[in-house]
RNA sequence: GCCGAUUUAGCUUAGCUGGUGGAGCGUGGGACUGUUAAUCCCAAGGUCGAGGGUUCGAGCCCCUCAAUCGGCGCCA
């Protein structure tokens, strides 16, 4: 039964003139009472298969003729090079077997009309039928690009001898803020779904020194935007003996490595969804400029934007700031009052913290957030008290400093956001198979 | 949480100043020996999101509710 031949290889010319057995699903079917053209799909591509009544016999021909879109079939025949076939190759079928039929009462619901509507964003119908929409070429392409992005992240860190390290998803307290936590009943107690791997990573930092993860994070934000999910994939890293600038160098190198990998592995996929490859090449090759928060505020004020020093930069302001950028930019040195206690205060000016955000161009916004941690015991206690946060839940975090604290830092990267940006998706939902947002958890 | 919009056949939609709903795709039947989103003919398929109101009469006007979509705040 094992599948031996793949449509992508056939279209690449690997089996010209020889007999192959193709296993796949019917993408489209047309023809007459004596000849049928089946466009067969598998995970590697599509190919036209010519089924003639004379060649396969009456019974098999009728079965193929009556087969609907997405029926699974096994077609055996000779690979023919023919200009008339899309892709330049076709299968001249000698025997045909329907494996899983599709009944006429329940035809495949993702029709041309449903797909046309998807160009301008996803419809409710396609979201309801996400499990079937996954089979379409657009979703398949997105999932392949996504896979390459995940692979690039693992490669980047492993090549640099980082250790992959895992934190629990059930947590007792908040990493930041309290309102965006998902509450979960836990044997009569309440626990929460994690928002970040960071605090647990800092505990392991003195053991592993260079560590990373790719894991889901959960945020109970009622955000209704093209950049938000309630469950998203978070690539995070933590490094000992490192400052803000060192961490930024990793962030920049990682994102450039992702762009480069996607370009190498998914060129055809990107072309198939009309992505401009020159843009990706620029993201892979160019340095990412660094701008201080103060400069950004001055720039915005110069543009007549109503903003005061100390305010966090919301998306509307980010967008104005990034509209002239043609590569990602770092924003650094935010005011202390705009950031949580674990960001280290700048020793050169205590109004600021040593942190950074990486903003993607083309309106995709923040893809990385990170910085240097408050690493001395004295400083962390002062910052916790200053912000009025109770010490008790953070005792394990404070202990990291009590026993041989060292300068360290890290960042978190929104993997889905990066996939969305690099693929040029209209919405972050397009790049994850079963998106979760504040209003949808099904299918 | 706030603002805006949408809801007509399985899907995508048209619908004139209110006068008993049209189409394309899909499905079924028929024709066709090479099609390219095949084409051509025929058919079935709608309590117009739910409830109330105005009116002789509501898909269309008014009110309430619901679902969905888009944007903002928040963030990756």
C-alpha cells in the first residue's frame, strides 16, 4: 500500500515515459462520455490524468465519471509529456480505483464561489469548514511556509548550541498583567494558562546558559485584529552573560535567518500566492536599524501625532512610524513607567529600561519583544516594591538572583505573526490551521 | 470593553419609489473522443438571521435581539 510516487516528482520530470501509480484526491473533473480529465491532487502538487473508456473498461470509467471533487483515487498509467497538460505532464491512465467516494448528497462544500470570497479575507463559511478548507492550495501553501519558519527557528538556535527547554503551560500566577489570563479549574483550585515561558526560563538560565523554546502562549485578550490570536505560537529565548544589544543581535539574526530559509525552501509556494520575493530577500539581507523610544516620539510629534513622552506606542502610532520603513526596525529604551518590573533599568539613565521591540514593515507591527532582565537581587526587590507587586508569588524568580545572579536577557517572537508577515497574509488566521480568537474555538 | 458594517438557495450574490424573489457555482438528468475554472440544454433547491411594529400589502421602512465580519484599546 505504501505510496511510491509523488505528483510533484512527476511534474518535475522524474518519471517521464514510465508507469507510475498515483494516489491522491480529485481536485477537478471534466470531459465527455468517452474521455475524462481528472486533475489529481496530492500533498506535492497536481497533475492532469486522462481516463479513456477504451483503456480502463466500462465499469472503472463509469466509476471515475461519477466521482466528485475530493474523492480519493488510485490511478495507474504511463507519464506522458504533453504541452496541452497544465504543468507539462499528464498521466495516461490504464487502471483506476476509487478508494473513498464522495456522495452527491454531500458534495465537497468548498466550491469556487466559496474560494473566490476568500481572496478578500476569510468568510464565516470557510472558518466553519476549516477542516476541509485545509485541503485547498492556499491553505496548504501557508502550512508549508509555516513549517519552514518553525524549522528555521529550531536550526538557528541549535546551530548556536542552545538547549531546547520546556516550561509548564499550567501556571499559578501572571507573568504580566492579570486581566489577560485564562482561568482553568484545577482540582478545586484555579490555575492559569501560561502567557510566556520567560520566568521559568530565567530559573534555568544558570543551568543551561543558552536556551530556547517554541510553545503555545495564551492571552485572554478580546482583540479583534488581524494580528491577534488567543492561542499563539511563541518562540522564546534566554541567554546568560548578555545585555540588551546582544539580545537584539540574536533577534535580528533569527528573523533574517527565517526570511532566508523561507526564500530557499518555499520560493514556488511564495510565488503561488503572489508574494514579492524581492521584499523577502531584502528582509534576509539588510541590517535592521535601531531607534530609541525618544527618537520615535520626536518623529511622531514632528508628524503632528498627538503623543506625550511616557506613553506606550500603540498600533496606530506604530503604523505611522513604520509606514516609511522597508525593513524591520528595533525600538529601544522605553520609559520605565511603560514596562513591567523584569526589564532592567538603564544604569545610564533611570528613566529608561533596557528593552526592545522589533517592528515588521508593511503594517504587520510588533513581531519581537525582549530585553535585558533586572538581574541583581537588590534591583529586582526594589523594582518589585516600586511597582507594588507582591514578592511572595515571585520568590522563585527572586531566588534566581539570590544565588549567583548574572546579566542576562531574552526575547519572545510571535511565530504566527512572522509567518503572516513573510507570506503577506491578510490575516493571522490564514497561517494557522485552527485559529483561536475571542469568538471562535471551533472547529 | 468601545466604534462601524453585514445577514436573501449548500456556496457567492442581484433585488427598481414597499406590489406574491433572479443569476452564477455546486448537485441531479441529458449531449459531446483532448478538456484547461470545459462547453451546451433541462431540473430540483428560498418560511429573504429571529421576534415585534407601521401598512390594504414588507426582502425593502421602524424597534429589539442574535450571529458574523472589520477597526480600536491590549499585546507576540
